[in-house]
C-alpha cells in the first residue's frame, strides 16, 4: 500500500539551512506536498510540487524531487525561530497520504 | 483567499452530550473533508464530501455524523462520544476530488476533549 516515510526529528542552528527528507512509495502520485503545523494549530500548506518537476523554489523554500528514487526534500534557507514546527510530507492519488511528520527544533 | 474557518476552536463535552463542529470555506471548492488528528500523529481521513454528497466514509463510527448543508459549509455532529475521541478535528477543502491533482487547504482545527 501507499506509505510516506520521514525522520521524526531535526535540530538546526538558527541561520543555518534545514533539510527535511521524505520517501514515498506510490509512483502514481501526481502532486507531493509539504505542510507545516505549529503547536495547537491546523496544517498550513507550505508548497507543493507536480510530479513531472525536479525542483521548485519559493523564497526561502526549495523542494527537490527525485522521482526515480521516490525521494522528496524540503530545504529551508536561513532557518528562523518561527520555522519551529512539525513538517508533514504528503502524497496524493485518490486521497492524501501523510508521513508521520518531522519536528524541526531551532537551536539559538 | 485560501482560508478555511472552523468553529469552535476548543470544545469540551461529556459522553452524553450532543455537539456540532462547523467548517466554512468561500473559495468555491466543491470537495470538503474531515480529518481527526491525535497528538504527535498525522491527520487521519474521516469523511469526504464532493458536490455536497458524501463520497468517502473511512469506516467512522456512527457517533460521528457529517452533514454538508451547502457547498460552503460542512458540519460534524457528535453524539455519545468516548474519551478516546478526544483529538484535533481538522476540516479541509479542495477545488474538486480528482485523482492526485487537487491541493487541500486546511482549517485551524477544533480541539475536542471528551470527559
């Protein structure tokens, strides 16, 4: 069945780049997503990438997709304290399948 | 405007109470969703409405009853809940249900506590 895997925790020093990785199994996924969830809040759509793209950049965010390896990454440049949250990778075919989420912790 | 609103923000109810969660969007989206999210877990799909008709029910217990009165509104009626139903309930919407192509926008959620 479909599965999305991501590491559960990442710790990064303020000002450095954060890279959150994700692997997925469903090769028919058309879109892949990154959602951000701050404590006690709902999910915020950060960015998405169409499956025929390799890269998408949006201000401090860079998404890289390796379709052959079914690997997706989210790079956050110049990480700030406000970036502290859980980041969910997700793929969609007939419904969204979420990873378990990566908790990003920012060190001063 | 990509906003999905949910009310109330917090809800505490007893196991014999009847309450409702509300969700609203004005983006013209024709698909709306209810998710349940337990602490430190990803959201789990409960129901999907497409063009105001129930399209997917992920084997959710009957104590949860969804309703879509019109294309902008989605309700979740709650009755005789159990303490293990305590969770964050998230609503989402997307333009349509089409395989893998429609991005879902989430509301802020209702934090439900069942005593």
